[in-house]
């Protein structure tokens, strides 16, 4: 085809599409503007914290795009079959509609999770139930979003004729393909199944305090395949869900957040215990992190040179307990240095005189 013929073909195509193209653009613009107007009216007439409003705010943009693309598909289906490249435009519009609907469904599913979490706030005395609901909801929403995206991707692929024929050919060997796919996706499927088990059995919840691999951390986020843990120094530890099924870990807030801790002080045998007990009780009474429940002083070790005194105390949560232990340890050391410096740990030795050889 010569350049002149190409230009003539292009000109003929533009002339054929001039009126339908203007109609498509105007219809889409009018549809989108009307949708925005209705959306603004609804938002003005409804309260921002109601359940329907939460759904609308979460998916408004995706719904607007999907409605506009529905109009586009309707106009293209009604267009003349003689228009150049009409089938390609229809296919592209169908793909865009599938993407928009998938996007809208994902946003609506996420809104469902937000609504459930907002309806179960963390109230005093009900934090355990609220965190349980949030953990289960976040995981299930992510699983649903993954399934929606997979279905949307499959719907988009089957619009291509070669993929449709390939799917018919592969149907006969679906058993072997499923086995191969199962082995290939074993880590992903294992984490998904582990996530479902964790969501149902609740060995931990969002904001629980865990001790994992020697790290003191909080559960910050639970995804479909891994857990994000916030370490005390603001690092993030990312652990696969399968690890929590196969390995033991400590949950310091499984049933409640209250915890007990210890402070150990090593002193000389000559140190009187009663002044230490009195000072320990005084320090606890002045400490804002103490919950007022546990205060015990015991001599737990008696070595060759020194004794070890254990101070048992309690606090409302792990962070308060850590701060309380540090404050009490510092206060006791200061007290011994000021009042009983002679009773600090010491090394004893005895000089033995031997007769001259």
C-alpha cells in the first residue's frame, strides 16, 4: 500500500468515526458529570459516618469510572458494524470495564472491612474482642480481594480468542496441571491456609505484644501471606504466616496486657534486706507505671561472695513494665550507693602466711 492510499484510508476512517466519536465522548462526559452531581448531592445530604456513606466514599471513584464505561460499551455495541476497527474498540472497552468493575469490587470489599472495624471500636474492657474482630476482618478482606483480582484477570483473559481456545485445550489436562500448579504454589497456598488458621484460632491479634526470634515487638499488620511486626526500636520484622504455625512464640497480651517482671540486685552478705524492702515499696508507690498489684522481695541466690535479691513487680502492659523495671533498678542502686555503700558486692580474700622454707 502506497503512502497516498494509506492517507486515504486514514482519512476515510476519521470521517467514518467523526460523528460516533463525538457521540461517545459527549455521552461519557455527560454521564460522568451527572454521576458527580448525584454523588455530591448524596454526600451533602448524608452524614459522613453512616454505613452507606462509608461504602460510597470508598468506592465512589471506581463506581464513576465503571458507570461511564458501561455507557461507552452500550454506545459501541449499538454502533454500526461497518465502522473501521469497531471490534478492536469494543474489545478494549470491554477490558476497561472489567478492570473498572474489579477495582470497584475491591474498593467495596475493603469498605466492608473498614465498616466492620469501625462498628467494633476498642472500648475499655472490650479491647480483646475488638482486636479479634479487626484481625479476622483484615485477613478475610485481603483474601477476598485476591480472589476478586484473580477472577477479574481471568475474565479479562478469556476475552482474547487465542486464550479461550487454549483454555479449552488445557481442560483435558487439568488434573496434571493442577498437581504441577499445586507444587509450584505450595509456599503461597501454605501461607494462605496458615492465615486462615490464624484468623480463626487467634493465636495473636493486631496490637498484641509478641516475643519472636528474640525480638520484643507488636503486631502491626496481618496480610494474606505475612505478618508485619513493629520492633521496640521501630524496626519492622516481616514474618511469613507459615512460620507462626510451625514455630513457638511468646504472646505477652494473649488474654490481658498485665505483666509481671523482675529486678535483680547483687549485694554483699552484710546488706540488711529490710531497708531494701522498704525502699522498694516507697519507689513503687511513687512510680506512675506500677499497677498497685504485685510487690515482692526475695533472696533468690546465695553465692560464695554475694547474695542476689529479686524484686517482683507488675504493670498494666509490657511497655510500662519495661520502664518500671528500669526506674526501680536505678532507684535501688542509688539508694544502696547513698545509704549502704559498704555493702556493695566485694571480693574477699584471706592472706595465709606460710612458714619460710
